C-alpha cells in the first residue's frame, strides 16, 4: 500500500499520550478489489479481533445524473457501496 506517514502522524495525534487505544491507518484504493483484499488480510494478520472499523471513504460527481457515464457511476458505486462489504 502507499506511503502512510501522513496517516500515521494524524493517528498519533488523535491517540495522544493520555488515551488508551490504537489507530491502524491504512491507505487503499477502495475501487480496486485487490487492494481491498490486501487490506483485509493485513487486518486479519495484525489483530486477534476488531472492535470498531471507521470507514470514511466516499466520492461524488458534481454533474447532472443525465451526464454521468456508466463508468463514472460504477466508480461511485464501487467506492461508496461495494467497498463496505
């Protein structure tokens, strides 16, 4: 997966020294099934169990529905819906 330094820096700032917990930042293209599977495998290899996953991905197109191509609609649907499962 890609350079995680900015995500790790953000995670370290969110946890801080006074809070318990762990943030496991992962950067993946949720439109790419291979990257999603690698992400899931990484989680499975890293933890015995997972209490919470925050899924904050989402994309939108700023154009009329009638002007949206099938490929654009597939991209939006893949990231916003299919990446959740």
